[in-house]
C-alpha cells in the first residue's frame, strides 16, 4: 500500500478472497488481475530487501536441482536456483523461513542465500517437474504471452483450478471466485 500499487478496496477484495480460499495475498492479487507477478515481486523485494527470482529469466540446471531433495522442495516450498562456490541461492515463497533454510543448509552443506520466489511460479515449476522429472532436465519457465488483464485473470483462475486439482470454478458477479476441491469450496 505504501508504494501506491493498490487501492484500499482492491486490497480488501484480495484479503477477502484469501480468507475464503487460503493461499498467499500475492497469489490473490495476481489472480484477481490487480497486479502483475513481476510488479508484486519487485515491490516485495524493495520492501524486504531480498533478491527476487523470476523463473522465466532464470534456468536451473539439473545439478543444482539435485542439491535439494524433492520432498524438501515440495514440503518447504523452496527451489534451489544457483550455486556460486559454497553459496546456494534458494528461491523461497517465504525467505524468512529459518527452519527451511537450516534444513537445506544441513542437506547441502552449503550456505543458503534466500531469495523471493512467487507462489505461482513455484507451482508452475512443480507442475513442470511432475511432467519432466526433478533433477533430470534444466528448468526455465516459459513467459506466457497474454492479452488483456481480464484474460490474465481468467487464465490465472483456470491455472489455479488445475494446480489445485479442482473439480469446478465458481464465478458469480460481486463474489470472490471459488474452486471446488474434493467437494469443499475454497
């Protein structure tokens, strides 16, 4: 808010959706088409002082991927990005998560440098690993070519439906979009 990227009403709408569905505030700001992922990461980077990682501009080698066990990647929501000597850059949805940092440092015997990673790009990376395998091929997400903010928002909602393995996407005028997952509305 201090950077004047959103109105109070837009923030309230995203917070309402977050309470109803769960996830991060940033995910909902992007899903609602209120802010782009890139703008959000830049703002969070300025606010927190952590470097941000954009996986459409970064390729992660299989060697670096294999430094961190896949179960740790998925449970801690982290992604090894690059290695420079003994320093491992670790993309994290929450770069202040000291437990995750210590776990990765223990696994790798490397010093971890935490960096911001968006939830949406993290989920896209996991989907890519599900198809191509983890540690088997380089990872670089494709930049999506999209049209209007409205189609961005619809595309994001559909991607959320698929990534959450939802059965239905519920859209209603004046209501926050919802996804039915295993019979439960989120």
